[in-house]
C-alpha cells in the first residue's frame, strides 16, 4: 500500500501526534510492507488559496507555482492519505489548512447533490483513496474538543475515512511517562494491524485509544503544576 502522511504539526519530526502516527504505521508494517512517505507540511512551500477558481475551469491547473502541484500528484498516486496533526483552536494548524484549501484543483466548478448536500464534481479519480485522521490534543479528555476537526475532516474527505483522536498527547514526548504511553502505543499498533488486515479498526479498540491515559484530574493537576 502506498501511504502519504501529511504531518501538519509546526514541530515537524518532534510532533507529539507523530508518536501516534508512527505507531499506527508500524502496526501496518507488521502485516505487510508499506510504501510510506511523510511530508512535514511546515517545511513545504505552500501559498494560500486565493479563491480565483481558475483551477476548477482549466482541468485542475493552479496558477500558483509552489510545492502543491507535486503534493497533489502524490495524493492521486496514493492508496491511503493520513492527516496527522495536533489540535489548534479546535481545528487544523494553519499550514495544513492551507494545504487542504489548495486541494481545490481536484474538483470542478460543477456541483451534484449527494444525500442532503451538494458537492463539487471531481476532476480526478481518487475513488480508491482512503483517508485517516490522527489528531492529538493537550486537553485531558476528548469531549467538546475534537468535534469541529472531526466534522471538517468528514466533510472534506467523505467516505472511506477513519478517525483517531487522542487526548493528553504531550505525554508521548515525555520519557518518564513511558509506563503509561507505552501500553497506549501498543493499542495504536494493534489498530494499525487491524487496518492493514481488514481496512478498518474495531470500534471498541478505537474507544480505548481515544480515552484519557491517566485520570483527567491528575493530568490537569500535572499541567497546572508547571504553569
């Protein structure tokens, strides 16, 4: 499987969330060899979309000359697109949002009704592409934190998508937290193995992964002690 990971963290390789993503991919690799390419979005030259819509009229060619043309080509060549990012203001970090905005050339100006809403008709065939969102946050729980990012991801990449959200994710970058984070990373590897084997992750396992690693009050007290 050809996997493209878009690491949306401004921290690049030092991203807390990338601990989760690497564990998931490692689990997939245990099932079979995967062709994995990681792009640190912060290191790419990606201008903001200007909303001129030229790309939607001329076969998908954006007038801006930057790294986005190559990234779009790689997306279309991939089997699995992974968006890995920390939660920023209940959504994606700015660099990753700019990249997602610039996927507009994949769509045409024409619209069609799908269910209860309208969608732009595709200019490219990405029907075989699957999508995975992996998002970590520094809050001690998932409730009323991840919902906006999950909703946006589902609307941008409808169908064939899987979502993993992990609270307390800064703990993954703290060596002394290994007795707690180690078992969680093992569960995430198991999720990767399941995904590589059957194309989905068991709902009960996802619920475990998405739960706090230590009691919420304990985590909040640790964070507050360093304020």
